[in-house]
C-alpha cells in the first residue's frame, strides 16, 4: 500500500523462475528510474523511495531479486544479471533508452552497473556502491560464511570500464558497511565519474539528508533552477 498508484508486474523466466516488480507512473513523465535495490526486505518496503523520483517528474520501476518478496526461483550471479536485463528490456517497450535512468543502491549498485554496461541508458546513478562485491565481502572474512558469499563476484569496477553514459556516485562519508573509500577507488579507475559525498551520511540514511535530494534533483533536472 502506497499513497500513489502503481501497477504490479510479474515476469515468468525461461528457467521457471518468476520476478515481481512495481511500476509507478506520473503524468507527462520525463522518463523512468529503474531502481535496483539493496539486500534487505522486499519491494514492499522499498517502494516508499518512489516518491523521491516521482516528485521530480520521473516514473519509477523496481524489481525484487529471486528469493525476496514474491520473486521465486534458483538464484545465482548469472541469473540475477539476466533478470535485471530482462526487466530493462521490458522497459524498452515503453521508453526510449535516452529516457531510462538506472539507479543502483548498495547490493543493487553492482547489478545497475552491469545493466548500464550492457546497454545505453541516459544516466547511471550508484548509491553507496562497492568496488566489487568480492572486495567488500572479504573485509568481513572473520565472521561471514565465505564459501557461500564468494560465489558472487559482481565486479562493479570492471563494469564501469564499459559504460559510456554519465555516471554519478552518491556515498556517505561515514558509511561503515561499504566505506566511502570504495567509491573513491571507482572514481580513480573511471575519472569521468562524478562523486557526490554526503559528509555525515551513513549506509542506510542518505535520504534523510537534504543534500541527497539536492544531488538527485541536479542529476535528473540539469540546468533547471529550484
């Protein structure tokens, strides 16, 4: 239940899996934000972030990864890439590529970078991204079940090499889960990246800061005064 209307969509995948998504629309939209979410909760809890983009004139689309919410099926890195691309292709039935903004948050930052590297969206926005999933997870080797987690590489840094659209990174400088330094590493390898720090920001509270919304507005509405 949200304070604004949306359509719920289901994708039946070739391997028997199923991917659930939500699609919010505004009149005369400027395009759509394809939001690849973080690792916690389902889109039921993440849908609240739609307002941050609807209010700026953009439609909003989000999917649940397999094993989250109503999405089902065997999950591995290759299938998650494929599901993200399938959803992107679905958007192309309604939007031109120059109208699609890919947004990746935390875990979703790697999948967002992968989608942008395979396609030509208007913009890629990474929110609290990791240099690579493997690089970040190795920081926690003292307590995590590594043999399971290291099945996922998700090399964001390698995906960025192939991306031709503008790339923006928003990251809190007090993020302990994925340190700000990892965004600095990404920018070092891809100097064209525009790195937008939030000085007091942590990992899960960036939308609490007015600066975050200023950044989003600047990215989505370049050259437009507030």
